[in-house]
């Protein structure tokens, strides 16, 4: 069937660029424009990813956007999906005692998702689970692909296959549970799930929100990120881990800490840090950061370099009475070197409504505390989940006023900040966030419960591992 084509929404493309470049002149207009775009059936559907960083958008609106996003795609593939449904129904899956888990991603390379997941893959119980990898991304040649291949019984490159061919390949392998690691992020092939190549389908780690529609059965989460009273905002049944949903291993190499001078940082001043991508910044958050710089003379704000955004951020600082040279920009580095330099930060400042995710767990791994503000959407609650999983729940606030007050208290009280850092160092290795073995066991418990319900002919329902975190 020919795909449905609708006029591109130029305004929302402009929004995406403006967010990435921190062009905020008409920032307040973007929410009504996004909502208007969602309501206009004559225009191309709005990418759900755009809504994650837009203040004032609810989780239910994110679900509506995701469902609309997939509607045209589902319509375009109706005939192909129907043909495969008949084909799959007539073919039995391969018999086996182990549950076959298929991990689907375009990021089996030196990517944040792979860095978070690799130790969990290596910790899987291969007596009870058979792992298959399905890759549609390029190998960047940096060594991670080779490491990721090892835990899999079979690793298949599906990049040359179209969606029907890839669905056939996954189904032919007898996959019991297909785990999508991309969601609606760049380069995704999440639409593969709409062909139902596996009887149980799961969204995990790559996308902090719902996929909408009816083609994904479970979303792996935790009870802080997705409280039970928010279940209606997600099309998937919520499968909750006992601590944070996000994994982070204990073997991530931390390179040597360089000198501050080599990073362009002052030797004795307070270093406030946010290495989130610039599209997550908002004028309101930047107001708070500049007020913090004002309250701590000589302090600097250390940000990840984004060429297009750097000049705009310096101008925004000047408008708020802050000298632009108090913004220091860091270049991209290999992961070990990045973690080594990150130790030089004194406090990480989070963003809202799109929190730090991997950047938050990286900071905690190297021993740097962060302050966050938890909102009502998945993406706005991740850093809070991570802080709770390392025993620093007091650094989670629930309004921007409280966020600003807590951050101000910390940047003006050096002994308190040192005490927080000492606590993190003392309890880091015992924290659930970095307990790979327990995390893998809990994840496997979720998979076992999912598969058990399917085998009994039961529909997906909310499950968790709080009372059952061990292997059978």
C-alpha cells in the first residue's frame, strides 16, 4: 500500500532547530503550535520525540501524539501486516526450554544505550534465557560492537532488510520476547513491532515515553518514573523494576582526572555542570542557572559544546547580567576520558521537562551529586529515579522554586556539598543503581512473568519485581 503523505509541518521543523540551537525568541509560542499541529489532521503527524522537551505537555498528550504518529504508518502497512499475520499464525515457533529474548536496536555501537546495557547483557542467565541481537545501525569501529556480540547466541544485521523481511527473520528465530531499544529516536525502526514478529513485545531504555497504539505490550519502568496512578497515560502495561529502570554497570572505565586548566576551568572556583544536550535547555531553567552563578562569585557553568548553540547561550547569559566567559564549553571525548574529566564538577544541574538520563547516571558513577526537579512525564522523572537508587532522594525536588532554592543552598554551603559528595562516594558501590547482578535478575523476573502470562493466554498487565527479584 502506498504510504499516506501529508504536508510537512514547517513550523515544528523550525521548532526542532530552534531548541537545538537555543533560539528562544518565540519560545512561548511552541506549546500552542505543537498542540495545534497535533489537532490538524491535514498536516504530517508531529514526532513524539519533540514533545518530550516541551514544557507544559502532559503524559496523556504524549500518548495522543505517539498514537497519531503511528496511525499513517499503520494504515500504509495494513496489507503487509495482514499477510504476515496469516503467515506467522501458520508457522510454529522453535521449541526450547529457554526464553528467547530479541534485542532490537540501531545503537549496537559506542552509544549511550549500549554503554548502559552492555554489562546487563553480559550478566544474563544463559541457562534460562537465549539472547538474540538484531542490529540496523552501522558499526562505528570503536570496539563496542565486538563486545556486544559476545553475550548473544546470535547477532543478526538486519540493516539491508526491509520491515517485512526483518519481521520474517525475527519470527523465524522463534523469538518469544522482542525488546525494542529505540522508540521514537533518530534512525528508529520501531515500526517493525507493528508486524508482530514476536508474541510479546517490550519497549525498554531508548525512549522515555509511551509508543502509543496497541503493538507494544510492556514498557519497562519503575514506580517513581511511572507511578501507578499514571498508568492510563501509557498504552503499554507498566513492567516496573524494584529500583531505577535504568541500568548502569560497575565496570565503566573512569579515565584519569585532568587538570582544571586543561579543561578551561578555574582552579579554585565552584564548577556547576550540565552535560545534557542543548535542546533540553529552557529559558526558565537558564534563568535559575544564571541566578546561581550570581549567588556564587567566580563560579562557572560547564556545558557540552554545541557549535550552533554556544553563541546564543552566551548572549542569553549577558541578557541575565552574567559575563559570557563564565560559560565554559567542553568538547566531545571518548567515554573513559569524559568520565575522568566529569569528576572535576562540583554539582550537576538538571533540566526540566527532559531530565538528564545517561548524563545523570554518569555523574553519579564518578561521584558528583546532582539536583533535579521531577515533573509528571516519564522523561521528567528519570534523574529522580536515579538519585533515589543511590540513596540521595533529598536532591529530588518537585517544583522549579524548590529546585532553585535547593541548588542555591548547596552552591553557597561548601561543607554541605562536600558532605553530599562524601556520602555518594561511601555508598556508591553498594547502591542498587550499580548492582548489575541484582538488576539482571530483576529484569529476567519481569521477562519470566511476561512470558508466563502469555503462555497462560492472559493479556498484558502491570507487573513488578518488588516481591520477586530473584531468579527461579
